[in-house]
């Protein structure tokens, strides 16, 4: 009886972990879709309902990504070794920063468009390469840090996934490629550089589906 209960708990735990694959799939879909409907990074967009909607959706997408990669890492933690852990931590920090940044875009910046328009212009212009004339605090420093976490974390996590052989190896390779290809943003003008997010979205969908399909097989058994 005890063995049966332990087996049931073990299967339930694995099923819950692998359900994180669904969050990774949703995160990948949202990440891709957001790029095509994101409003112009200009102060005139900040007070619009579309801006708030996209910012809220981006925050949710970042949360889903965090849950998804946690499940992906947990499934291959032993095989991914230290490289996987480092990549997971760095990549997770990026999504945490992204989630908080999007929260501010949705609920803080729209309130400042009248009282502090220069500040708002500076914040929304960070990723477009606009130089601000006012003090933006930590935000200009946070942007390149987030970029490093995204590129390096995604690269290492993808390599670890490729080496672990738990998920399709090409999915891990795609994740690494998606992280590194963002460096092309240095030569692709904004907002056309948003297209560089598509490979990452596809990688999340692929890995998420691999994790989710394992959950389905367990449930069927």
C-alpha cells in the first residue's frame, strides 16, 4: 500500500513538473505574437490601451517563460550538470527583469506621461537607442545587463539541453542560436529587430511541447 502511494506521489510530481511544458508553449506563442502587434516605442503610445495590453501580456509571457524553463531544467537537472544550472539561473534572471520592466510599462509609465514626459520618453527609448536628457536611474544600466543574461543564459541553457539528450537535441541548438542571434540587433534598426525574437519563441514552443508530451504519456500510463 505504501509503495503504491509513493508511486502515485512520484507520478503526480512528475506530471506537475511536466505540465510546465504548457506554460513554455504559451510563452513561445505570446513572444512571437507580441512582436507583430507591439505599438511604436514613443510617448504617444504609452497612454493607449494597446500599449497597456501589450505590456501586461509581456509580463504574463515572462512569467510563463520562467515557469516553463523551470520545468525544462528540472526534467534534465541531473544530466545538464553545472552548465545547465548556470544557464538556467542567468536565463531566469532575464525573465524576472523582463516581467518587472513590463509591469512598470503597464502601470507606472502611463501615469507619468503628463507630469514627467521626458522621463517616459527616455524609458521607452532605451531599446531604440535613444539618448535621454534626464536621469533614468538604473534603467539604462539594467537594459544591457538584461541583454547579457538573455544571450549568455540562453546560450548556456541551450548547450546544456543539447548535451543532456533528454529533449530533442535540435531544440537545444535552436535555443542557443536564438540567444546568440540577438546580437544582430546591433545592425538591424529598431523595431525591425523584433523579428529576432521569433527563433526564441519557436525554441520555447518546441521544448515545451517535448515536456508536455511526456506528461501526456505519463497520464496515459
